C-alpha cells in the first residue's frame, strides 16, 4: 500500500515560503492561475490545488517546472528555492564577511569596492600569468641552468630577508 510522505516542519515552512513567493511574483507579473497553468503546460486544477494548499505534500517537480516556464526563469534556481534540490553551500569565512560588509555600504561605496576587487583580481591574474610564463621558460632550459637559477633565487631570498624592505625600516642616522 502506498504510504503518504509527511513533510518536516522545516520543509513545510520552506514550501509555504515558496508558494508565497510564487503568488507574489504572479501578482507582480500580472499572471493568474490559468495563465500559469497554460504557460507551464500543466492542468489548472493542479495549480489551483497547489496554490490553495490542498495537497498534503505541497507541490512537486511538475509544478515547480511550470512556474519556471511561466516566469521564464532557470528551473534549477526554482528547484533550489522550492527546496526540491540542494542549493549552493552557504558562504562562510572571509567571503561571507566581505559580502556582509559590502551589504552595509552605500551604493557608491559598493561600486568602489567592486572596482577595487576587480583591480586586485586582474593584478593577481597578471602575476600568476607572469609566474607561469617564467616557469615555462625555466623548464625549457637545461638542468644545470635550472639549478643555477634556483640557487640564485634562494640566495636572493636570504639577502632580502635581512635587508630593509621599505623606507620605514631604514635606520635613522644621527647628524
């Protein structure tokens, strides 16, 4: 015998939030239940029962796919919003902190932050490309030349670590 699937309270809340979102979008787009059914190629009865909360399991993939078609949105986005498939993992750590910090900025400062992050990304990629080009050039050399370059790099790193790297670190000379 077929056993009805019960939704957890979290699933019920997520499904209710999704249905409220669908109803709000329908109002904003000027779409009624009949239009949603026609655009999504599903029966008007299914739309009516789903939006009327008459189905004990809420809604299924057919309804969500119909909403995606009617709203001209990617199905995967709506399947994630509806809780039928897992969404992207929540950001944590530095990306989440950056996003939260950016949300608190004014629109002008958000634009500046975006511009600066693009600048940093370009600089990073140029440096990565230059390092790759150098590595490729070194790899084409004979083994003895490669060893000499590595030894010179090690010696340079040792001398740089013991010498001042900025004007602030220079010792002050008494006059």
